[in-house]
C-alpha cells in the first residue's frame, strides 16, 4: 500500500468535483497543488476565451470535465501514486 493519509482521498473527491464543475478555470489543479498548470488553464480560459468568443473556455471546460472523471474513477492508491508521488500534472 502506498503512502496514503486521510486527506488524500478527500483531495481526490474535491479535485474530481471541482474538475467537473469548475474545470475550465483550473480549480482542480490548484486543489492538487499544481499551481503552474492551474494558471495555464485559467489564462487560456479567461484571456483566450475573450479573444475566441468563449471557444477556448469551452475547450478548457471539456479538459477539466475529463480530468475530473479520471480523478473520480481511480482508486485512492492509484490516485496517490499518479498525482502525489509521480507528480503527473496533465491527464
């Protein structure tokens, strides 16, 4: 069993739900501690959305939705290994 503490399953649920609901703004990335990836998603969604009439915001929302579903479909051990130990920032 990996290094699983009591806050990591809660972060998995919170990141998954934030990815589904607020995924376009990168909130789920900030929840997991991936600030650079969250800033990239936020800038693309807000500034890119302004110049593309919201198309890039919709693309970022789709990416956040997919990532949120991926987070929720992993076991806690897989989630910890992939996102806390190996530090995989995208998908």
